[in-house]
């Protein structure tokens, strides 16, 4: 079992999620990281500031792993739609 460590920046970003279900899904997915590296939706990043990315719906959780999972950033992904062009 790994320890989950949140930065204050990541906690603030996670708390700004307004949809209750999306917020609950995000926190559930992060709790699943306790069994890292046996997790789904995690990708190792190359030439990036952070080591790993976790995909949870419209959100991306960037984290590093050094014996404990350190959650650094939570970002919302704005996808393109028909109004983009």
C-alpha cells in the first residue's frame, strides 16, 4: 500500500470541481492509486514535468511516485467541439 500525499495546490484545484459526482469520481480514482503501479488509466509521461498522469473523466491528475504517491496538479481538459473552429 502506498501513501497518498496531496499538495495544497492540488487540493484547492480538486475542491473547485462543482459537480459532486465528478469530484467523488476523482477522489475515488486517487484512492485507487494506493495500489500503484497496478492501476488503470495511469500513463508514464516522457519529457514532462511530472512522472505520471491519471485520467478521470474530464480531469487529469499529474503525480510523482517516490515510494509515496505525490499528487501535484489536477487539471480540467477542455475538449474541442463544433464551436472551436
